C-alpha cells in the first residue's frame, strides 16, 4: 500500500503516517486514524506495508542516565581494515552509533561512558590497534538536538499538538527490575510489538506486561524511534568556534521537512 515515488521518497499519506510514528511509535491505528483523518483500515494497511517491507522500523531505546557522558570519536584506519574495526566497534554496548567516510579510511563513532579521567578504549585499546593510524576524541558538553528530535514537516500545527501530548506518569519513577528488562529486550528490535506478543516472548503475566508497558513509557524510561531501512548519504560538518559563539552555532537547526525514511 505504501507508495515509493522517484528517488525513494514516500507518498505524502505515508509520510504523514511516518510523522505520527515519530511522535508515538506505538500509536494505535484508531488514534492515528482520528488524528490524520484516514480510515482505520487505511492506517492498518499502510502500517503493515511500511513495517512489513522494512521501509521503516520502530525500535525502542532506553533513556540514558544523567551520569553518562558522550565522546565523539574520529578514527583513521588503514585501507582494507575498515570493516574489521567498524564491526568490532558496532558490537560494543557503549557505542550506539558508527559511521564511515566515503573515502574508506575514517570512522565516526559516539562513545557513551561514565565520567572518568582516562577511558580504556580511547587511551589503550584503539592506540594499540595496528590498523588504527590516528584517533581524535572530543567530549560532548551539550546536545542541542538528537536524531530522535527530527520530525517530518508534513503535519498541521493541530496534529502536532495532539500527537505531542504525553500521558500522565504512572506511579513513581524507579529502577528497572528483571521483569522490566525482559520487556524492554523484547521491544528493542520491534517497538510496535503488541502486549500479547511481549507476553509470549517473556512468559510474564499479561496484566503485568500491560501495567509495566504503561509505566515504562509514561515515566520516560524508554522511548520509541523510527529507523530507516536505507538512510540517505549524509554530509557531516565539523567546525570550530569561539566558546562564546557555540550556543549560536549549535542552536541552528536544519529545516524539518525532508525525505521520508
């Protein structure tokens, strides 16, 4: 049902549905129908096509703790060694993002870590790797916006307002216990997995799963994110600025309208 136009751009009705998913990855067909003005059956068909074909995928991400810092890495490697190094980095739980340059000799990565004076990966492991020729590490002091903040600009102001409404927190915020961890692990690869499917995957009681799902999302301990099957080639710009000019430079955001995932 989803329609891919020239150069892989989705038809507008699919883009609007993807935009709704960016606000709420677990939005029901009934609520999406009410907000977007589509019939429930059309929403169901389009969702099935978009997710079933792999055009878009809704995943669940854990909210980072406040005591976790981030470092941007630029790693120069010998030609022919790119795949081995990127694969090793991608397997690490503390690296959520890895990208490679078109030249095939530089890797960009984000390293998440507790605040510490000397990180082992940066100061020991990478320098000791023969295929690595240079490492540049820059500590992230402030994040102006993340990929999950980006929105397709195809909704009306009223639609955005309705979709942005968050449910009231359910209960007090607490640390995730083993039951929560099981539920989150089941949802991480498929954020739209139904409560019934989570029950079958985890073996926990349905009432427990439904209650925990409400709590996890309303408390902001996890969130959904729309992932693209084939993200378009991106240009990353690195720039230096005076300390008193960083807020002005970092606060500049690109236009929200763009190609659908």
